[in-house]
């Protein structure tokens, strides 16, 4: 059964660490996982201390995943990646002295851990172990790429997407980001238990730049700032994008079924979300095959105009 409890919001004072520790211990007890209490408490203490010392508000703690594979997450408002531990702690008997000085404790209290950098902050997460390890578990930072803009090529495909409803597009982006985070973390921590998560994560990785930048996100943001309700997008994409997007659409349908089985935390898409995404993503596939653009309000999958405003 998935865990998706409301987040614990923390203030900027020193009581935040104490509150987070108590909350995580209570959560482990509530889900009948007392075997994880020690490592969950140590790990969340480290993450919250780092957030209070080095990051920005808002700071929140969540426990997600499943009872079998719970995951502690600490979100803050800084996009600065955490400093990965490089060496073994010099004094293994004095764990508490290292709080706030890196992620060495988390790396010893976790079966898997890492950080997901997002546009408006980051989530540092770990899957608590049943005992503190003598060696460091390597973590992985994923998320926003620092690479420069992609250069145009002669074989790029020009795509025009007409009549994009901005609110529906924004909901698509939120769902995609949530699903992307969830499958990345599941694939990193429990690949054998969630093979679909690994497949989805690989496709997300191959489409990362296009999904973030190459599908008109900057034009959407400009239209939103101007107070518009719809936007026409004109973008260019690599010729292999259509194949990747086609696979992405197939996996989204599989992910919906995975969500309905309560094996992923993200909610399955509503029929309206499915219709919009099939049209929006389908335009890239269709036009890459040489077909003319079809505006949203003319698409066979489109519902009444009022349903997407």
C-alpha cells in the first residue's frame, strides 16, 4: 500500500530537527516498521540540519514509497545540489558530531539515497536501512541539467502546436514532474521490484531536454505571464524525438495502470488529461511524419472548449 502522508512543514528555528525526528519516528511506528526507526531518525536529522543551515524555506519532510520500501524526503527551496560524501567518516563511533557537515550519515543509514533538483528547490531522499552501515552507500543527484541550450541541426523537424490550453498544459507538466521524480527514485532504490519504473526512468532521461525545453516551455511561460489562456507553439526537435515520444505515450498508459494498482504514488491521469496529452504529444509524432498540424479545438480527442479553459 503506497504511503502519501501530508508533508510536515518546518520553521527556521532549531526545533525543526527535533520535530522532524519525532514525526519520522511516529510514522515508522504507525506503518509497523520499528526496524527502521534508528536509521530514519539519524538520516532525517542530518537532512533537516543541512536544510536549516544551508538551504532556503520552505522546508518540508515527507515519508513516501510503500510500507515495504518507505522513503524519507526533505524538500527545501534551494536548487544548490548537496555535497556528496567522498570519504569514510574519520570517527565511526561519534556519529552525532558530523550533523550538518555533509551527507555521510545518510550514506550509512540508507539502502539508497540521492537528491532530485527541481526548478524551485530540491528533494533529498533516502530509503532507511535496518541498521547503520560501516561503509558509505553512494548517492546520486538527478534533475535540472546545467548543460547549455541545444544547437540547431539541418535535419531538425519544425513543429507547430496550435491552441494549447495553458492551464491544461501546466497540469500536464505538474503530473510529468511528479511521475518523473517517483519513477527515478523507485528505479534507483528498488529497480528489481519496480521494472516499469526503470523503463519509464530511462525514457524520461532520453527525453529530458525535449520535455523540459524543446516543447515550447519558454513560450508557454511567456503566454502565462501575459495573462493568456491559450498559446501557439513553434519549436524544432531532433528527428528521433518522434520515436521517443511515441514510446513515452505508451509508457504513460502503462504507468496509469501501475498507479491504479497503487504501486506508484502519482495519481493515474483523468480522461481529460489523457486526451490532452495524446493530442499534444501526438502532434510531435504526426508532424515528424510529415502530417499537417491539427489544433486542439479541432482534434478528435478534444472535449468541449469549456473543459480545458
